[in-house]
C-alpha cells in the first residue's frame, strides 16, 4: 500500500493528470483537421485527348463535373503516362482514343483508358467508381434511343449497349500486395523510430558527461558526430528493403546505389532536426521523451499509411518539414513507381537545400551555446581585489586592535 500511495502522490503532483486528458483531445482535434473528409474529392487527373473533337471535349467536361475528379491538365498525346505520377501531382491518367466521336455517331464501341496509381489504394477507389458511372451513363444515353430504332444488325446493337468500354490498368501495385504498402511503411517507420531513440539524446549525453563544452570548441564537431548515425541507419534501411524485395516479393525498382543518395540526406537531416528539438534537454531520458514531437507527425504526414491527398495543403506543407516525409516520397516514386533519379532531381535539390539549412541551424545553436557557457564561466570566476586581514593585531600601546574597531587595552596582572 505504501508503494501505491507514493505513486499516487507522485502522479497527483506531476503534470500527468493534465497530459492524460489534454493529449487525447489534441489527437481528436488534430485528426479532425487533417481528415476533413473521409474520401478524396476533386482528385487531380490528366486527360489524354487523342480525338480532339466536340464529343471528346463534352466527355472531358462530364469527367470534370464529377465530384470525385478534377481535370487538371489536358494533353493531346503521351507515350509515357507513368511520368505524370512521378511528382505526386496526379492520381490518374484518362486516355480518350482517336475516333471516339466517329464511333459514337456510328453506335460502335470505343475503349477509354483509365490508368491509376495503385501505390495507395485509398486515393483511387472513388476515381474508378466515378469513371464507371460516367461510362454507364453515356452508354444509356446512346443505347436507349438506338434500341428503339429498327433495322440494326447485331454488331450495332452490341455497340449501342456498350458504346464506351472502360479498360482499367492499376500500376505499380496491381494486386494490392501489403508488402508494397503496410509492410513497407512500417519497415521505414521502425528504422525511423530507432534512429530517433539513439540520436535524440546526443547533446544531453555530452552535457551529462561534461564533454559538451570541449565539444563546442569546434561547432562542426556536432555535425561530425552525425556521420556514424548516417552510415549505420542508411545501411540498415537499404538492407531491410533488399530483404523485403528478395524474400517478401516487394516491388522495388530503384537502383540501390542511387537510392542511397536520398536516404543519406534523410538520415542526416533527421539527426539535425533531432539535435535542434532535444538540445535543451538536461538528461538523455528527457531528450528521448521528445520523440513524440518528431515521430508521430512525420509518420502520419508522410503518406505512409494515409494518402497525402486526404490532407489539406497546409498539413502537407507542415509535413515537408520532416525529412521522413521526403524519404517516403522517394520510396514511392523511385522504389515503387520506378522513376529514374533524373526525374527526381527537383525533389532531391529541395531536400539537399533543406538539409543544408538544418545543418546551419545546428552550427548556429552550437555557437550560441558556446557563447552562453563562456559567459557563465566568466561570471563564476573569483574577484581579483586585494585581500584584507580581519584578524587581531598588536598596537604600540600594548593593546589589541581589530581592524575596523577600537583599540582594546591589555591590563597587567596585579602584583601582591
């Protein structure tokens, strides 16, 4: 019972009761803002209009009128529709074949292509449904008047009932294999978590062991300490992805050597961010406790589990402050979609610039801490004034003089 009372007293006088109530409320509020809708509305799609006729433009308008799709771009031809998925701007490519209007007028079937990015199934389900509804509606408008006519042969009747046949291609993860979605996401997440656990206490460990002041004599020493984390974390993640591909059947199309470049930048940037977040921690345990500031927002906003298309634009911009979100962009585009490194140069340049900014912030924080420690050392130094004696001294008159006081005479003993 004593242990129970002690623990109860400790918790009552700590911040835990407030945290236990406030944090769930923050989570509810946060997810409500991040997920304003349970479905993706106005998903951006590209239409390849090879027919370029009045009917094809009317068909594009019907696609754009759907609440689930937004025609963001219309092109007349493409020989590589996969390139529209590399930068995560579009979720589908719709191809209208040449002769669409002519076949429509002759009551013949036309095949409209729907190319989907299947790396995240949540983001494309409603697109598939919307296109099927549009095709059924078009078929009904064409077939009902045609069937009422007479003199149609079998081919024309079949074309009237199926004027538009939708052909669907699911790219990158056609079988919805969890190895390419959930397993891949949690593999990256556990690597990220281990990196946080080991790198967050870096400065606190130096402070507790009284080595921080010596380390700050050259602020670049802090950046040098990041290199071992970069080496081991990069090697571990690349090895895990290789095992997942070889033994788990995961799809990973990127060149492993070239994929090391974004992984190295991600690890280095993550450790820099962890140093900035946990710099003021007085003890390694306190530093590790700050992992919640980095781990959960980075994992949720990266799109590893929930499609980033569900989030408002502000949440996506906030997510880009976490290097883990950048890593998962490269995992999806280079690893799953097979984008070459040349296509990812804009993202790679942005990540390199961001990691450089984080490195400069670490150096600036180290210089500020160095200046602070120097001021504290100067303030603790003893004064250099002359020493003053406070002891008693003898006087010519035979008395004892205490500095700052009157002379006290010494009486001779009385002789008998």
